[in-house]
C-alpha cells in the first residue's frame, strides 16, 4: 500500500545497521579481529606456554559473543544474556568442546574486553560484533509491523533479541523453519529455536 516500507536483510545485516547508529561511525569489518588481539596477548612472555591454546581461546571469545556474555568492566550501558561468571565461561567451553582453565578464562575475558573497546573507540568490528553489540548495548533498530524470518530453526537466543527489537509494539512475527534441519549449534543456535519463538512471541 502507499507509504509502506519493506526491507530484506540477513541477521548480520540487521545488526550491522543498528550497530552503526550505536558506535556512531562506519565500522571497519575485520573477520580476524579477535585473532589479531589474541596474537598480541599470547605473545607476552608469561603466556608463551599457552600458545597452543590460542585458537580455542579465540573460539571461546566468539562463542561468548554469540551467547551475549558481556564481561565486567565493558564500556557503555549493556545488558547481556549470560552473566560474566566462571561457571558460564566453563559451560560454554564444555558445550563447544574447548580447552578451559583459569588462565584461559582470564585471557578470553581480556580479549573480549579489548574487542569491545576497539569497537566503540575505533569502529573496529568483526561479524560477531554486528549482532553482539547491537543486541546487548541497546542499539536503535528500524521497526516493522510484520517481520518474516526464514530458517528459524537455526536462530540463537541473541538473534531472538534482534527479532524482538525489529518489531513495533503489537507487531507480528512470522517464522519459517524445520527443527529437523537445525545445523548451526556450533555457532550458538539452540536446538529448540522454533519452540522458543512460539513461547516468546506468543505465536
């Protein structure tokens, strides 16, 4: 109808658009951002003995972003999904079969904090940040009367937040998916995404 507006984006595209408004600049996207931060930290003499743990530690940071774990001391006003506790970090490591120790927790937390600071101070972001920052830092989203999402079985809890933020009050969510084709658990998708949507959005 006259004056109606439609937009088609990936979940990362939705988050990216909101993230630009949040950090107030055009971001520089680097998929290797966390690896580069980790290279600098693991290069310190006191961490040389943990060099072989560098890759799984960086993966742990990525999973923390995917699950909305905001570390203590992060800049800005944030609301994470997971609290920054040893238990939550360890559960993530166990779930994704990653090596874990008190030292790795310390390093992963430092990498995540530096990553967040770089996003806000320099606009330096990776693909995880597009969803992590926009969902957990109250970014302003374009809102719609109707939101249609495909492959709903592969959504994570943090992506559910993006859907909620994209709906106008009283808006309607339509979701299409097949729970028997859920294949993205490795990146944070839940195995019951569709049933969670039904409950959260009264579908």
